[in-house]
C-alpha cells in the first residue's frame, strides 16, 4: 500500500502545486557577483605572491588579463542589472560556466594541475549542484571535467626564475586529476542531495502553512457568519413586526396589503436563513471545544460518501462516563482528515476509526483493509515529497506520489502535542486467508490529555436559539 506516496488531493495536491517553484530562480545575481569578487581577490593575490616572493616565472600580464576578464564581467553585471535581479536557470548556468572557463584558463597559464590551487575549480560545479536543476548541474559538471582533463595534459609549465621547472611525478599528476574528477562527481551528488531535501522540506512546510491558513480562514468565516446572524436578528424582527401591523391596518387597500404580506413572508424566509447561518457559525467557531467523537466525525465527514465504509468505534458515544471535551483546533481537524483520506484512498472496502482515552492520554487509531504501507518505506513515512517507483500508484491516475498529505497531517498533529506511529496491521507475507480483517495500514495518534482537553461543555453554557 503506497500510502506515504499519497498527496492530499483535497488539500495536499493544491498545496503541492502551489509550492512547486523553480528553485534555480532563487539565485541572486548579487550573490554570484560577491563570490566572484572573492575569487578575483584570491587569484590576484596568489599571482602576485608567487611572482614577487617565490620567484615563479609567470606571464603576469596575461594572467592579470584573465583575472581582469572576471573583473569586467562583474562590473558589467553591476551596472547593467539591478541589485535584486534573480537569475533564471540558464543565466545562472552561463555565469558558472564562465567562472569555470576563466579559472581553467588561469590554470593553463600557471602549470595546470601542478598548481596547488587547481582544487578551486570544484567551486562552480558545487554551486551548480546546489542551485540548478539536474540537467544543468550535469552539464556544468561535464564541462568542468573536460576542462580539468585538458589542462592536465596541455598547460604552460611552472618555471622558477633560475630556469627550473616545477612538476610533480606522473603518478601524482594522475592522482590530482582523478581526485578532482571524483570531487566534481561526489560533491555534486552530495550537494544536490542536500539541496533537494532542503527544498522539499521548505516546500512541504509551506504547503502545511497554506493548508492550516485555509482551515483557519474557514473557521474565521464561520465566526463572521454567526456574528452577522446575531446582529441582523433584531432589525429583522422589527421589520416583521412592522409588516404584521401594516397587514392588519390595510384591509381596505388590497394592493398595499399584498405588499405588506410579501414583506412579512420574506422576513420569515430571512429568519430561517439566519437561523441556519447562526447554527453553522456556532458550530464552526463559537464552539471552541467539542467531544472527541464530534471532532473525529467532523474530520471524516468529507470522505463518508466515497464508496468505502468508515466504521466508528468511539467510546465516548456510549455515554458510560463523563464525555471528554477537546479543543476544536484547525490543526487537529485538518490532520485527522488527511489521515482518514489516506486510509479511504487505499482501503479495499472498510476503514476503522477508533477513539479512546485514559487518565492521562487521548488516543485515535485509523486502520484499513488495504495492502498496507510498503515495507521499504516504513522508516520514511511522514517525510515530505517521497519519491515513488513508476509502477506504484499506476491504478490511480492523476494522483501525485509525493507523501505531502501524510507530512501535513504529521506536522499539524505534532504541533498540537500528538505522537504519531505508522505500522501495518499484518505481516505482508501472510496469505489472503491468513490476513486479519484490519490488514492494511495502521496510524496511531496519541495526545497527552492536558494538551488538547478543555473544560466540560456544561461549564460553557448552552447556546441560545435566536428568536425572531
């Protein structure tokens, strides 16, 4: 059961599409300009020190001209583009290729890989792996390896003022070349992996914030509706009273009497509408707490008619003891809704939602009769944007294999103090006849009672029905 690969089509999919941003467009030109100034200072300093203090016979004019090309590129970028310019992926790639070519030319003039500063050619490729997409990163890395291979065989030797040549033994030269090539590949993959995880986590957290903001807006809207229904009750009652008096006084004027009756009828209609709105508003906002069973049913309500049977086993509905009241926080409702949706998506026919409590905890368990979580992903369930294999979810067209729905649920529920655990209801190697009824995925949510419980409903008082 590829449940962790499920995004939330009702919530998570929209959020996922909203946060798919081209991260390469986040690179500022000013950042690369600053890095290039640092490189220019280091290159110029190394050339002058090698020439003046170590007696290395360099073509200083040509070397400084190559450094000057980087200076000119920086000055052009500063005067042509604004400081806050964000680079496209192509622009960032071209800038990094220029830096790679400039450093390679400088190495060609200063001994090739015999130059101890040859290692710095790894910098543009590493930046590319961090900021660019895979294809652009691979291109920059390939060009870097090509330049390194060229200067390893073709370069101007380093000579001292006394005519001696600075060269390393051939085996060390090959080792330097191999180390740089491996460095380009390894650092590129390492930086790419870390950057991808950072971007994925950032996108998922943004989607979580968007989902929570949407839920909060719906809750706030309920409060506005309830307040409007309350405030409009008095003027509506006045209109109805005045229209009733007009009906009694206009017996001798049938046309005007019909208009007065129409006003009274419309006032009755408005009364019914406001009663409904007021009741909905109180349900959404004014009731800050509710029984655990009511919150669970509210969370599961959007998925009750999706062709699967949801069985509720909620002990507080038995009425055997004082019903615990919990806070109706948007995080709880939205998080449980995502978990129920995930179970409905992958269940064969049945989903079980159990709720219970003890003296110090509240407990919710959601199980289904589907195939269960993939064993190879058990340790990563709840991570955002998990990749799925091509064959997973093939029967579910249009479903995004990103794990964003479970990540949002886990993040929101943990924000309320909950602990979540993910497991399977049966061993995946059992036959169909040996599998228990609740054989699919099993999600357990446990809160400390003090984290979400509030005072009893009797202490809050009953809502008074609006009378018109």
